[in-house]
């Protein structure tokens, strides 16, 4: 299944007049909920939808509770969730560092990966990810002047 993308306009900062450029950005067909995930997992296992939903709910609480305790939480093959501080400017010495320098705490995420031929291979993306250009409505765009292949570009 290809990852859909569309063209989006960006403005180059500090240019006068403002220079416009277009870049590819991911296109999402929607958002799957925890309920959707539990339904899909239940279809592929011997567990009921309710059993799966309870496990996912408990896992969410487990992650929150342990982040609050100061732990990172790793889900094998998925990634690691951790706390990240948004801080003020640094100070000259370690002794000057205070909790008041922390503006807020935000969750961070680092996806699992392996190194393959010197490059990162992210577990969440599967073996190969193909790309498909779509319109703002998600309709595939026919890209001309390219290859004779019917398959989308692969990365």
C-alpha cells in the first residue's frame, strides 16, 4: 500500500518578495482510533474486541504512569516514548540550573530502526514504502513524463 502525498506551498523565509516553493507532504485519509485498532486486532486474533480494547487502554495508562515516574517506555519494533523538556536559554554553570528553567514538558517519540547498508530502516515503515501523488481530495494524480512502470515510486 503506497504512502500518499500531495504538493503544498511554502514561503522561503527572509526573502523579499516572499518566494514560494512547493514541497511534497504526506496525505492522510483519516485517523484510526484505538477502537479501530482493537477491531482490526480482534479480527486477526482469538481475543474479543473488548479484550483488545482493555489491553490498549491499560497500556496507555501504563505509559502515562511510568513517564510520570521518570521512565522511558519502549515497545519493541515500534519505538520509545519519553519526556522532553522545553527550556529557556542555558546558564553558565551546572549549579545555576533550576527547575524554573523548564517551560514545559512534552512527550517525545523515537521510532525503532535498524541499520541496513549504512542507512536507517524504520520498523514502522515496513520493508519498502511506495509513494503515490494525490490531489487535496485524495484522488491519485497521473504523473506524466516518467517511467513505463505502473507501480508508484519506491524509497
